[in-house]
C-alpha cells in the first residue's frame, strides 16, 4: 500500500496513499495541539508549517521518500484536518459557557461542520487562478511553507529539533501535572504588590506560541502590562479599586480581573472584531471583481483544476446538510426557518471566505473571529425573528455558526496551501482533492477534544479560558438582554475599535492581554523576547531554521500531554 498511488504521477509521486495516511496522522496531532492552545490563549497559529516540518521527518527521515510535492500534499491534508480547530474552538465552547452544553447533538454539529468545511473549499477553488496566478497575492504563510519544502536537508533537521523539543515540553508539563505546581509567584519573592500580579505560568507551550508570533504578539503583551502594571497601580494610588457587594475594595489579581479587566477585554475583542469587518469592507468589492474575473478564466483544458461539476455537487450537498442541521438542531425549528438559516449561512460563507482569503493574501492577517462574531449575531437575530426561545435560538445559531466558521477557516487555509503548491510546482487539482480528504476528519477530532477538555477542566475556567468563545457568549447575552456589564463592554468595544482602526487586529490582541490571566501574559512575553533576541543576535535565518521548530515542539508536547491527562481524568471519573 505504501507504493500504491492514487494518481499515476511518475517519477514524482504526489497524492499517494502514504501522503494521505501521514497527512491524517499529522493533522490529528496538529489539530489537538493548536486547538488546545487556542482554548488557553485565545488565538490560533497556522498548522501548515508545522505539518511540513513533521512531514519531512516521516517521509524523508523514516520512509526515505524524496518527493517535495508529495510532502506538500501531506501538509495540505494535515492543515485541512487542522482547519476545524480554530473554527470550532472560537464558537462551539460558547454553547457550554451559556449553559446549554447538554442540550445539543454533537453528531449533528459534527456533520454540519464537515458540510461547512466542504462549502468553504468549494467556494474558494474558483478563485485560485485569479488570486494566485494573475494577481500574485503574497500569502506570506504559504511562501514560508514553500521555503521549508525546497530545503529538504534543513526540513529533516527541523523535524528532529521539533520532536526533541516536544519531548522536553511533554516532560515538563507532565511534571507540573504530577506536582500540581503550575505557577511561580516571583512577585511575592521580590515584594511586588499583589495587585501587580507577578505570577509566572510554567508553560513551555506559551513560550513557544510567543516565539512563533514574534513581534505580532507585542500588542498582546502590552495589553496585559497596561492592565496590571499601569492601571492597577493607578487604582491603588487613587483608591479607586472596584467594590464588592459588601463595599470592600477588590485588589486581589484574579477577582480584579474578573470584575474589571475581563469585561473590558471582552469588549475590546468585540469592538476589534467589528472594526476588522468594517476595515475589510473594501475587500468585498475586490472579491466580487475577483469572482467576475475568475468566471471568465477557463482552466478545464489544462485539467489542473477540479471539475466544476464536482464543486457544484459539493456546494449543493453541503448546503442541504446545513439545512438538515438547522432543522434537526432543536425541535422548535421549522423547515422554512432551517432553509432560511442554511441560505444565510451559505451566503455568509461565500462572502466571508472570499474576504478572508484576500485579506490574508495581502496582509497575512485574517479577521476570522470578527467574521464569526458577526455571522452568528446575524443568525441569532434571525432565530429571534422566528420566535424561538432563548435556548433553542442560541443552540441553533451557534451550531450553524460553527459550520460557517469552519468553512471560513478552510477557505483561507486552502489558499495558503495553494500558494505553496504554486511555488513548488504542485498540481492544484491534487491539492484541492487533498483538502477535501483532510477536511472531514477535523470536526470529528475537535468535537471529541472539546468534550474531553470540558469534562476534565470545564470550559471558561482558569485552566481553559476560551477567550474568543467567551466574547461570543457575552455578545449573545447582550443581544438577548442578559445581565452583562454593558458599560465596561461598551468602553472596551470603543477602545478595541479605535485600536483596530489604526492597525488590523490590534484591538483584539490588546483585548486578549486584558482578558487573560496575567501569568499567561508574563510567560508569553518570554517567548516574544526570545524571538527578538534571536533575530538580533543570531539572525532571522537561525530563528526560522532552529527557533521556530523548537517553539513548535513546545506547543505539540505540552498540548498532547494536556489532552492526554484530560482523557485520563475523564476515564478515571467514569
């Protein structure tokens, strides 16, 4: 079976059974790792580079296979599996946070997210030739993966570094679990006031994410330091700490976060997300023009694209499945209401997927959380107009919204992968098929991870803050007239919107610094500082070839141990 190709491409194998199996295997590992990190840190990283490095380790280091385009298919399939991680982690936990985790059908949700994944892929395929071949959008993430694939020896070395770092990270996290010591209160040792929160999170994964993000994570760090090392001392000096119900000042770090900084951070996430959508508005016109131009381009003669009829089948089939999902999500949903939700979801996937693909192609920034927030908000408004009660409205909207989010994530991921393929000489049709092959598996893996982690640690807890889902849940509460700190949300939303108006995504990253416990921010800052020092003194080539693989290994090792421990706890409880 190892030498049995799906295609007859020789002498350079591309879409083979080996590539499929390795892609699935790596995709599961990456989806678990990045999904776990997203629930803690509130943002995700691309999995394609990670998949390319690990793919080299298996294909070249173990199986002695030398085809670059086969390795490209491996990373395409693996990233297709991972496409569900951010999409579902940003949306599905909101159901649990709002108290309806036992009232929805995970099987229907999973099939709906698979349908969404297929829709996202099908909608974006016709744009490949225009965005990549003609407009030559940069897609920096895709270029980075192509660079790895073109350096086979370096790729194997990176794989070794990644695996070694993963073992170290796994051992460290296993030790913190066994000892129950996950924090280091350095602030108390040096006499720092409690409200400044000098506690460090013992997490190599957090350092790794900070290293990979580099300067892109500075705003996140600034948000946390402004909250605890600027605002908290100001509140202490002026005597303006918030008061509890008994009239006592709240100055302890965690109560202060929950009372003040967390709602401000949620507001900034919401405001930044909305501003991201507003800033993306000019891309709508560009996207429409792209679709018009793409429609005029015929590639069937070359046979390099998937047949358009197959895309039509994928679109129609996925839209029907979305409708089925909406109708069966809750008993109060009518057929007409289900059709309306499916049509809205399908339209939003088409529009948002194109906008996100163009945005990430031009800027390497994707307002995925903003598009998800707006899309689910529209669905909430629709379910309310249908006269549904609170629980049914929330469950139906988030289930369909999760499918939409997965679709948008798949669209952007595929365009990044296709850019890589363009640079290494891959066949677009093979990559497109590879994305379909990987996309169905991701929702199955992620929904299992969500349930296991919730059962073991509880979503929304200090262990799993789930910031993006919390912002979504808070928005839904506000729409439905829930008891929310509207003034704090409003102030944060204005600030987040203003910050994002200056720089795309700035309000969201600063807001995450306010929202998350400061111990995470402090540890994350070590990763960012390490990246800056490495770039300055060792050079960017060293960071790319040595630093990033080690950082990626830190993420994988800790995440797999964390999820494994959650599984052990669940099994022990049963």
